[in-house]
């Protein structure tokens, strides 16, 4: 029987390999309910599966970059139109100190704006949910504010706050704020009604209801909001740098464009993507640490799978 | 000397739901009482207002008219001497089984060490002592509902209100949990009110069954189950059991014969 099931698994489950559903037949039936495996099993098979993914990703990248390089050389594309990857890499290496400084500035603006958005967003969401009377005032105001294109008000912010980092942080904050409020409010309101009944039958205070039921229920949605918000925050910071200033990767792209230094612009864009991926991965990592009880959806980055 | 007050007294209970243009009657003058330590079931067709009765006793829904008293005191709002079990387990998925059972003690600010000991004891009572540190998603539906029962007993309430606690479970699990609930009740002797639409479940567990008709709910009959206690699971296939099933089935109008 054991051999038989082994053959069946080898034959039928081969295609599902990367998801590693594992040897659940060996588990105590009681723990295998709903097809959920104990963490130990998930971890046991994880390295090979994640290695598999990394390998696939690396191969794809090598093929893509390789063909790009080959096409550029073969067709002799001028570097100011499309630089070859080698040229981009060379520029990145030559001016590494410059890039480091500008990248750091953009990370700083993005992170500051994002954190402000998280702080104010969660507080606003809490107000909307906990004080229904304020909902009718706060929600339409936020919606109107959201409908104003941030790109359009960026020049105004520069007039008001000058050319330093502050207006960039403000723009990053403004674009990142909305998804956190919306997700936060919907999360805080998503408590199971039976839990609220249980709370009131025990005469729980509003404070207890909020912290023991609403906040934990909201965390998964707040994290979804934060993942959207962080990618928006980068866009916000870049918009700010485009409009005015003398630092940051956005500024670097504008300068590169003016000088037709396309390799420089490509390098800056590459760094921007890396910053975005790293920040996103950090949030997935925090999600894993803070809410391990949330049924893990397939994480998109390594950050979510590190643990 | 006065006789001791009933655990739950319901007299001429009325409830109407007001919509924009009319009033929909849900409960039309119900009267019954539950003595301390008694197990009573509310049985009736779906949507007849059984759950409304339970919520009014729990103080979660306001009544329109009549008298509802718990331990001789009129119900005006939620009260802590009641333990609640819902149709869904309603566990906090961010807490382990043990932490879920500890919730009432936390809200009521009871002594931590003592509540922990009690929570372990209750998990043992519902047969889940090995699963204390498991999260709800690692437990089956039946196990989750057992945790919910343990949680309902955590603050040692005098009264247990169960709102169709097993109706979301499959038949085998449901039968199993009926046996478990009977055992738990025998050990703790909490005054219990069970809302159900399963006739065998009501008979197996109850001392008396309040049979309700379709909405607006009126009491068709209060059936006393004279099957002796302690009850063995095998009683459910005995002739005397079947006779009660038959009698209640005719009451609620099941045309199965």
C-alpha cells in the first residue's frame, strides 16, 4: 500500500512540485484537516522549491538581458537611444558614489512619506470606523482629496515648502495615504459580527473591542494596503524630484535626459525598481513576522518567504 | 416560603421588526420557563425566530413586549452570567485555542494564573488538551466549535445559550458533538438553552423541548423528554426515542410517514 501510494504520488503530483503539498498522508489525520500542513512540513520542503523558483527567475533574466545585449550590438543601436546592458552596468559602476547618494535620498523620501501615510492612515481609518458621526465628514473629504491629481499639486508644494526633501515626502505621503485608509477602514469594519456579540455579552469596553477584535482583524487588510501604498510612495517621491530639486533618482533621470545620457537614465530606473522590490519585500517580511496566523497566500517576493 | 426563581422566565414575549412601511411580527406571545440546571431546546422551522428568543435572553436584541427574567432579574442588556455559542465557531484566528478560551477572563479582568489553569481544564473537558497551542486554521470545524464551547464556559457562567451550534457541521461530527455536549452538560450542569432544528438532537440532549410553529412564532407544545439520564448514545435508535421523534415530527408537520 505504501509503495502503491508512492507511485501514485510520483506520477500524479509531479506537476504540482513547486507548491510542495508534501507527504500529508503521513500526518496525523487530525492535523491534516482542510489540507493544511503543520509548519514543520512546509519548512522542510521549502528550500528546494524556492531554489527552483530562483533558478527559473535567474535563467529568465539571463536570457532577456543576453538578447538585449546581442540585439544592441548586432543592430548597432546608438547608445543614446537604447544603451546595451553592459553600458548601463559600466555607468552604474563608474558613478557608484553618485548613485549611492541619490538612491539613498529617494529611499529616505519614500520611506518617510510611507511611514507618515501608515501612521495617519491607520488613525484616520480608526476614526472612520469607531466614530460613525465623523465618517460622513471624513470620508467625502478624503475622497475629494484623493481625486485631486497629486502631479498637479506638486509644483504648488514646491512653492510652499521649497526645494528640499520635505515637499517630496509630502507628495509621497499624499499618494500613499489613501489605500491605507481605505484598506484600514474596511479591515477594522470586517470583524466577525459574532465576535462583537461575544464582546458585548461580556460587556467589553469600546477600548477592549477595538484592541482585541478590530485591530487584529484589520491587520491582513492593512498589510495589503501598505503593499499598494509603498509602491505609490516611490512614484510620489519621483514626481516630487521631477518637478524640482537637485537630489534623488528622479532628479538624476531628468539630468540624464537633458544630456542625452540614456545609459545614466537606464541605470537610475534600474535602481528605482530595485528600491521598490526591496521595500515591498520588507513589508512582506514584516507581514510574515507580525501575522503568522494569517493563512499565507503565496508571497510575491523572497521577503515573504525568508522565514 | 417562595419557590426559587426559575433560571430563565419568559412570559408573553413579543417581538416585531419595524421596516419602512410595516411591522413584521416575529414572536407572538411566547411563555415558558427554564429551571436551574435544566437543558431545554427551542425547536422550530428555519426562520421562525428561535435565534431571536435566544438573543433577547442574552440581552443582545431588545424585545418589543412581555417579560424576560434571568434569575428573577429582568433582562435589560448583555449580562456576564451567560455563555454564548454561535452557529459559527467565531474564534479569533490570530489566537491559539488556549488564548481563545482565555478571552472572557481577559475582558472581565480575572486572575491570570487561575484563568490559565481553568482554560487548560476546559480544553481538557472538550477533549482538546493536545491542541492548546494550535491556531484555528489548524483545527477542523468540529474542533473549532469545541473550542468555542470551552470559551463559552470560561468565565463560569450560570447559563449556556447555544444558537444552532452544530448546524454547520457534517452529520457524523454533529452526532459526535451531541455526545460530547451531553457529557459536558452532565459534568457541569449549566442551565442550557439550545436552539436547533434537528429533532433527534433536541431529544437526545434535552429535558424539555419548546416546539415553535412557523413565523410569527407561537409555542405549539412543550414536550417533556422522559428518557432516563444518564443517556447512552445508543438511546438514539431505541423505540422510546423514535416515538418522541415521531410525536414532534407530527407536531411540526413533517409528512414523512
